[in-house]
């Protein structure tokens, strides 16, 4: 039976999502005087922000006030005409204040000892910026204490099922309690979505298990606009050894790396012939960015990896000019590496037990979404009472995202969305208890569920992995769209009344993921030319 917030004190602001964006929004709203509840599908401090496949999070911003305009131009150029100029300018102006806010809380950010090394130039960038590193332990300790002090109520293991809307205004949400295996309606004066991207639509992904993309589909159901869905970052990561599966391959080491085919030949050579460059020149280019991009000849590296399939391509580290001057160890990796690279190798060995001389294979993984729910500079979605922040949003990036801006996005718009939601809540006290009488009946009291929901999602992941990763074509995307429609019909016909809440929730989740996948494929079909992370091999 669905519970409502009337059984307990209803929050003024409900934040959904336990990553950086969600925790910043909840803290900002609480400090602005709102009574706040924070719901997250997993435990607190989850989502892509705290994915265990990286050593930490880079955070990039303008070096000073004079650098803001240059950084804005760079973001818009990388965005390929798909980013919102006004939103980008507002975003850039908010990064330094957001960093100051974080450090003011007591979060100790990493500062580079050798900030001038080229490895600290952000992905896709052409110059150094302000660089900081966020480590999980200090963030969790400091922000966790701040949330508790601010009185934020944490609702762990709650999955968003729907928004509650009345008279054109969001007045709460329906959540599924994964522990209690039942639904509950939480009424609130404002809701902030901070649920992350849509990595769970793919078989191989560099995201936590709770990054499923359902909030984007829910927002679209309620009339919000989704933008830039075709721009998803794809990133090489380890598939072997198993202890390192899903660990991000640090792009800064490409210049020290060979790709080896199963027959022992150079796996990259066939793919660089049409680029008019040598393999080493292409690897140098690829060292400038972690995610795949179609914008330069570095795409040859990802095509070689993609061609190797899910088993991945073998890699071998070697010393190169510059590194050789400082010598190399027995495994072939340079002894004197740049600071950024040394930190990576040290973390990989100490945390995962992986050495450079181990047998290593990498494959392509779905990483982060550059698009999602359209927002303005305050995180407003266009639907009264609904705000969003972080990776579930779009408009501030576009075709390629400059490295370190995902964390900045979550910080800046998390703080702004929380403040804006608290302000709205203070002006709408009459909204307390104004739930929708039919929201639960529409999706949940009817109790339609399918025992095939998990199977449908697995097949969806196979479809998206086959047709919507590195290489995309009209033929493949048309096939994906047709198969998604078939899965939706299969899910519909296999759903029955009287199902248990767990089956109802699984079915609703599958429906939402199918809906978002269909929207992604439609965006990819509509953009017929390659642009940044969107690569059309038939263009």
C-alpha cells in the first residue's frame, strides 16, 4: 500500500539523487531555511559522482575573471553549436563561487604540485585552467556532517517512480522503497531532480547501478524538454584483469601505449591509414581527451578499440621520447612520469592491484551524458515546482564536454537549484498537503507488472550497445528504434494486474528506460552529421 507524507512531516523541498548535485542542492535548500528530504536510489553519496572506477574527480574552472570569457568561448566551440550560450556564460561565472563554497564547508580539495604540466590541461582544452581534485573521503565526511547539522532527512534506497502534479505545479513525488518493497508518496512544495545520466541503458557503463535515466523520461512525461541526448560520452576502460573491470583508462598515458591485435600486430595501424597521420601522432592527439570524439583523427584509436568488441583490445605500455630521458622500469613504463599520471598508476596498483606489466585489455564503455532535461541558470525546468541539476540536465555542454566540468556542473547548478527551490517553497506554503489524488492510481494502485521486465531491460542494453555507442548509422539506428518499439509492446502485453509492488516498480522502470532510449535514438537519427561525441559513420 502506498504511504503518503501525511504520515510524517512533509518536506518543503524534496531532492532526488545522492551525488554531488543532489547533496549540494539539499544543503543549499536547508541552509536557505527549507525543511528538506533527500531521496536516493542507493545509499547517500552514490551515483556517478562516487563511482569507484576512478581515483577521484577533477574540477575545472576559470583561472581568474579574465579567463571566464575565454573559457565560455571554448565550451561553446566544443559544444558544436548545441550548447546554450546564455546558460554557458552563467555556468562559468558560477564555478569559482561554487568552489569557494565547497572549500568554505571544509572540503579539502587537491591542488596540483606542478600545475604547469601539460597533463593538467583539461580534456579537449588548449590551455591550463584552475584545476582542483575532489576526493570521496573528505567530501563524504564534510558534506555528510553538514547535511546532518542542517537537518536534512535522508531517504536511502528510494527510487523515483513519478512526479505528483496538480494544477500545473509539481507538489511531490512517488518513490519506491527498495527495502520495504512498496511505494510512498512524498508531498513537497518543490522537487529537485539530481539523478544522474543514463548509463544503465548500456551493457558496459562507467556509472553506478543507480544511474538509470528514468528521471529524464519522467520529466518528459510531464512536459519538460530534453536536449542534446545524442551527445553521450564514451570512454575506454579496463575489461582485464577482472580486478580492474570498469576502471577508467587514463587518457594521459596514451602516448606511452601500444594497441596489440590478437595476432600480435599493431591494432591501430589499419585505422590510421585514412587519417594521413602516423599511429604515434594519433596517440598523442588521443592523450588530450578521455572520452571519444569524432572531431579529430584521434577517433582512429576508439574505432580500433570498438572493433575489438566486448573482449577488448590488448594494450602494452612503453617508454617514449621524453620519458626515455628519465629512464624506464622493467615493465616499460617510465620511472619519472608527470604528476597526474603517477597519481593514476599509484592508485591503480594500490587500490586495484594492477601493475603496468600485467596483461591488460580495454574496451569502450558508456560514460556520461552531455544532455538531459533543459534548465535555465537557476535549475528551473519550465514546470512550476520542478528543478534539476547535474548530469540529468542539458544545455551547458553540447557535443563535447571539457574535462572537469561535470563536477562543476553538479556544484554550480546543485547550489542554485537548491536555493531556487527553497525560495519557491517559502512563497508557496499553501502547497502543503496538496497532493494529487490520482497519481498513485495512474501508475501503481492498478498494480500492473511483468515478470519479463528484467529481460526487457537486458535486451534494451544489448540494442543500445550495438547501435548507439561509438559508431552510429541510419541503418543501425532504424533497427534500434524498431526493436525498442517491439520491446515496449512485449512489456505491455506481458503486464498483468495483481502483480507485487516489486514487479510493478520493475515494469515502470523498464517503461521509462524504453521511453528515454527511444528519445535518444530519435535524436541520433535526426543529427545526420558527425559532431563531437556523436559519430555517424554513414555521414
